[in-house]
C-alpha cells in the first residue's frame, strides 16, 4: 500500500502524441537481493549488490534505489508471489519493506503490483502458455515472453544479466504512467484490466509532486 490506503481506479486515456514536459516521473522497481531492475520512461537500469554480508547487500540496494527514485512522483514496486516458498524469501520480504519504508520517509507515493497483475498488463493473462505445446510457461520461458512483450510494445529491448528484471520494471513503470493518464502504448482491455485490481495511492498526492 502507498501513502494512503485509498484504492483508486485507473484513469481512462488514449495513447498518442503528448508533451513530455508535463509527464510525471514514474519509476518501476523489480526489487531483489542481488539484482534490482529499475525503469523509467524510455530507459532501464539495474542495481547489483555484491556485499559479503546480508546487511551490506541491503545497504547497496537501498542506496542505488534511492538514487534512481529521487524526485519521483510515483514508484511502482513488484510485490511478492504468494505461495512461493523459495530460499531467501525472508530476506527479500525485508528488502521490499525497507524500500517501501524509505519511500514513505521521503514522502514518495508508491504502489505494489503483484507478478500476476504485471503479467496481465504485459500479455493479457497471468498464466501464458507455450504456443507450441499449450503448457503453462514457467521459469525462464515465462520471463522471456514478458521481455519480448516489452520489446514489441514499447521498443525497449533489455540486454545483459538484468534483462528480465529490467523488463519487469519497465512494465511496472508503464502501468504507473497509464494509471496517471499517460499510457505509453495502446493497451487492449484484456491487459488494461490489470490496473483496476492494483491498490494505488491517492492520485492528488502523486500529481501534486
């Protein structure tokens, strides 16, 4: 949840030519302990933590994220995939909450988007399947289809070790801009519906920044 618990529905808007001078700074974050994907309109980046201890990795991630979110009007963060009991989940949950708390202290509004909501906005379904086998995609195949969707929809091809994390972050950022009325592309209704299930912060708190 962001600065308030107010749930706000998406503002309908059409993609098209617009003045970039008035577009709010929205940042997408795919937070992780080792590599965090970060995205803004037209660019992606990442923060890699190489500290020897858990505390040093926390510190490196928080410092890098703070640099990228400075002066942001809205930050959209990927939330937990509930039901996934993977090793390191406790540390990752702590990391995500530290990021949220740091944004709260700086009075930067934020929203948390589930992996399913992100996937729906990117490809229209939370459970995409392999077109050849019909089987549900998992792991790298699932990450690859979202990365491909980002390249096809926005013309952003992410490369390198953080390519999947950066692609995830780009979708999160695009969702935030769309909610504010600045869609980066024409988004079909089966994808746009993902915006309606996100708990967004108070819109005035975002637009006033």
